[in-house]
């Protein structure tokens, strides 16, 4: 009987390995997928669950993150045959099967790898980043941010021909005088349209215009201990802001604050 059971187990293992190998081999080298994913090192270092996990579990986790990016739906362990089981995930990992099994069991127990209601495993960060990317892509297909598009149209309609060298020198001196006068004026916070236009002109993409306004509104438009005098200078400094400032959480938070602001404006009107 033991010999028959071992033979059945070997056949099941062979079928499982065959399915996994077919899935991996069926993925063409150039699938149009991004060859990389964002690795949030500060999340990795500060996550309490990961800090308590063993080195073995962390090694399995980083392999699973990479494997999840090769799934039909990025970040979700599911193929055309349905959800990929725990045993199949272990088979897909390189290295000793016993160590991979222990590492995956620890990840499940600590709830580092997530599961849907139907039991499908997924990597939360990669899945969420993919969903945000799809939303932005769909928005771009519809024409993008209507504020930016409208401002771009206004710029094109108001565009004037380039002046001659003599007139350009005089205009540059007059513009410098105008800038000095503007600096002396009392500071007034910019509108979302002004910030969006300026971000587009300077190609500032580190943070969203909504997040920029929400950030400085929360500080009372203070820069350190001083009242802000030039918001454009502050906007230019966003190039040096750390990447975590525009993570998916902060972008979602800024969008939520912006929706609340628009709702209050509608109530006033």
C-alpha cells in the first residue's frame, strides 16, 4: 500500500510541476510588461510583521514578489486555470522545497502574503500599484486631467510670436522689474489651477498639485519658522522630496482631500 501511495503522490507532483512549467514557458520574453517593480525600502525596513519574520521567510517573500509580476494580473497568483495553490507556489520557488514550504507557511501565518475571499494569494503593494496605474492609464485615454488640458489650450491660444533681439532685451529688463515688484507683494496661497499649470510647465512630477497644496496648508504655508513668500520656489524644491512623499497612500490621501475641498465649494455655491 505504501508503494502505491508514493506512486500516486509522484504522479500528482509530476502533473503539478508540468502545469507550473507550462505556465512559465508560455510567457513570451517580450510581453509588454514592465521589467521591474517599485521596491519601497522604507516600508521593508519599518514593517513590524516583516521585522519579526525570519531571514528564510524574507527570502521567500522577495522571490514571491518577483514571481507575482509575471502573473497575467500583476501581483495576483492566478492564471487561466484559476488560483495557484500553496503547494504550487512552493514548486515555483527556487531552492530547497522544505525551506520554501517553511518560509511560505510563516508568511501566511504572519499575514504578510494576503489572500482573497476565494483563497487566491496576492502581494498587496504590487496589486495596488497596478490598479492605480490602470486607473491613471484609463484617465489618460479620456484626455487626462481636465484642468491641465484647459490650461494647455489657453496657453496655445494666448501664445505670441517671439520678439526681435532689441525688443527682447527691453522686455527682459521690464519683466525683471515686474518680478521684483511681485516679490514685495504680500503672499497669497495659490489655487490648484495655478499649481497644476506651474507643475506642467516645470515638469514637476514628484508630487501631485493637490498634495502640494494640502501639505503646505497643513503647515499654515510656513517654511520652517518663516512665512512662505514664494510658492513657486517651494514647488521647485519638490524635486528633492523623498519618493515616499508621493507613494500610493499619499496620492490617495491627497485625492481624497481634494474631493472634500470640491464638495465644500459646491455646498457654498
